[in-house]
């Protein structure tokens, strides 16, 4: 898979709001923070493949790739690309805390916490 071929450079957060769109999350501009991982793109072909995967191509792109700033857990900042959702999120479920992985765990009833 495309994402698995990329090097993970650790966790980070960006400003914005995250919504559950069914099969995938959607990041939009707004208050709040969104948690994710920094993935390193080494060659332009990988970035083009990610754009295609995220459906950034005309005539009806779902996402738009934009530059923003991410913060690492140590407080350092790094310039990154994010994919912002371009369509309406009216009726979509906001993801509390901006953590899609945690949201999916809760939705599936799985938890890392012992009972």
C-alpha cells in the first residue's frame, strides 16, 4: 500500500477540525487540533500518487493539498502538507479530540485500556 511505503517520522498535530465521513476522515480549517503522523515523502512520484489517492484531481476533487505547520510532541514546528476536505461536512460527525485512530478504536469497541 502507498502509505505503508512511506517513512513514519512520528506523531504531530495540526490546527483544524476533523470529521468522520464514513470510510475516511475529513480535515477542515477551524479551531481545535488534529492528531496524526508525519509521513516522509522522498520522491515526487510518491506525492503525485498520494494526490491521486486523496482524489485531488479535477474536475471534482474531494481534497486539496495545502501547506501548514505541524507541532511535534517536543514543541518543535515543521512545515507539512495536509489534505483538506473540500466538500460540506454538514451532517458529518465531528471527531472529538481530533484523533481518528482513537475514534475508530472507540467505534469498534476496542480499547488498549485494561478493564
